[in-house]
């Protein structure tokens, strides 16, 4: 959906406007796309750095340190790959009109929560229920 809705850089969604109207959808779409582009750019930079690193460490400690750094970086990139999938899913929900609504209750997710975590799929209440259930299952 090529949205031609114009919003300026200072725009922030508020509870005073229609929930998930054109302006809010475009705001969150842009926010998600920018986040995704930042992650992909960082990933490309990491790959370039890893490829350019001099692997001829003669000292075993240097080599071990480099391998540890590489493993940590690869784990971080894997988390970011999963995050990109969640961003893509949120973008698809914007397209199909379900973005911003709790997948459990169907109720709107607060604009403040979406602004802080634009990939959120649960309202705060539903998220808290899930976390309480996880804690009680862990404690059993």
C-alpha cells in the first residue's frame, strides 16, 4: 500500500485522534521501516568489519578473544534477524488493518505502548497475564 498520507517529522500519535487512522498507520509504518533499515545497515557494517578483520593472530589469547567477540556478534545478529521478522509482521498487519490491536483480546493497544514497542502484539494487560502465567509455570 503506497500511502501518500503526509505527516511532518514532529508528528506524534495521540489518544485524541482516531485510533489507527491514516496518520497513525503512516507514522508507525515509517517508524518500522526506519528501524528495519537501521538493523540491516548495522548488519552490513558488522559483516564488512568481520571480513576485514585480520585473522592472522599469532597470539592464542588474541585469537580466542577475537573468536569470542565474533560469537557474541553473531548471536546479536541472530536476535536482530528475528526482530526483522517481527518488524515485517507488524508491517503486514499495517497493510491488512490489524496493526495496533491485541491479538488476544482484539482491543486497541495503547498508542504509548506502540510508540515504545512498535512490534507489540499484546495490550499491556494481556502481556502482564502472559508474564504471570510464565512465572507460575516456571515456579511449578
